[in-house]
C-alpha cells in the first residue's frame, strides 16, 4: 500500500508480521474465528408494515424473532434509497483516500498518537462516549442519510419495544438524534495476511446498530455458538441489537458478538449508525424480576472503556450487571 497514505497502519503491519500473524497462520489460536459457513441473515421488507394489518403483524413478528434468535437481521425497502447510500459511500471513499499527510495536516485526524481510528460524529455530544474528541467533516450527504437512518432506528426500536411492553415511550424520549452517532470505517488491505481482524470480536454497546457494508463483505457473527460469515446483500441495511436493548428487553433480544476480517488485497468500507440513548438515561428492564441491574448509559460506557483497558475486550453485560 502507498506509504504516504497509510503510515500508522504500516507500523501496525510490521508488528503483525512479527507476531500475531504467525500465530494466526499456524491455525491454532485464532482458527475458531475464521468462519467456513456463510449464511443469509433473516431478511425483512420494512415496507410491509405499511400494508394491511396482517402483513404488518407478520413483518413485526419477523423483526422480533430475528432480534431474539439472531441478534441480527437485514432490512430492505426501508425507505433509505440506495442512491443516498451510494452517494454517502462515494463521499466516504473520496475523503478516506486522501493522502494521510493531508488528513493529518488539515487536522482531520483528531487522534491519540498511534491510533488510526477516525470517527465522524454527527452532532456535538455533551459526552464523548469513546474517549476521542469528536470532530466534524462536512460531507453533504451525511445529514440527509442521518435523518432517514435515525427515523428508521426509531421505528425498529418502537416495534421491538412494543412487542414486549405494549406502548412504550422509552426510545422516543431517550434516543435522540443528538445521542446517536455515525461511524465511517475504512479497512485497508492487510498485505501480510487475510486472517487479520479489521475489527476484533465485540458486542455493540448501543440500542441498535444500523450498518451498510460494501461488496467486500467479511462480516462474521456468532450463531448457535459458531462463527458464521454474513452473506452479502448490497441492497440491505444490517441491524443488530446492542447491549442496551439486551438489558432493556431483559435478555429477550440478544446482542451478539461480531467481527470483521480484513481482506488481503482490497480495501473495505462500511458505515455504521449507532442508535443510542442519552448518556444519563437509566436503562432498566421493561419488566421485573430483571436479570440486569439498572444503570445509566454513561456509567455503562465508562465500564466498557475500563474493561477494554484491563482485559483488551469489551466484556459486555455479563459481569457486573447481573
Ligand atoms: O464495519 C463493519 O462492518 C462492522 C463495524 C462494527 O461492528 C462496529 O463499528 O461496531
Ligand atoms: Fe459492531
């Protein structure tokens, strides 16, 4: 890869070729992460909710079943045109492909040293959940996309919440455009191996994540205790349940571990929208007795960061929240 474009990644690759890759290629430590099977996520057409009552009920049932049994689903006909997604994607590609030094010198990269994470927050947040200072870069399609994706997140959250508790105002009162954020990812090719994590196994800490991945794919999730590859559907948006919804639903909806493997030859792009509650919203199971103790999203984020520092992983809800 062009040295000018990727200096921090190049450093990281050096380390990989000396250490982890040997282990990866020896097929032992990491073997379990490399899925052999590819499956389609449950596919739902969201337009069905606007048809007759039977279609609408069936559509909602499919969404709720997928949230319980998979923690993941894919939505088509969701009211976000492929045109908006592809316009945002081309802006993303253009922005990320600028030479590294230009991005760094123009202070587009607002990063702790050694980090290659470059995050775009839509709104100035009162709380910086990821310990990185948010910065904004004006992409003309972002607001258009964000308005639509937020509405869709709210609609899905409503369907999932009402399935459990009847009318619920929790998400409409506590998940606002200003508490959500968008992250655009670029996974550069990793020349040394195709068995390298682009993003390590993790569980999202939000209510819902709405993801669009490009045609490179390589997203994997845990299904029935096994890693499986997610079959590509470029027309679909992928939805997954985060820890907050798992806690709110008292474990009925599942937040599921997932990862991305880098490609050895081609770069990969994705756009992820994190549908979150306000930092001080108290996440409490919709019913008693609850499996998890109640907590604020702020408190939870702090715990996630501490766990990540001390264990190298996001420990999720399992340890101190029961
Ligand atoms: O890039 C992807 O496809 C997945 C990203 C992801 O899982 C995340 O940002 O939490
Ligand atoms: Fe994720």
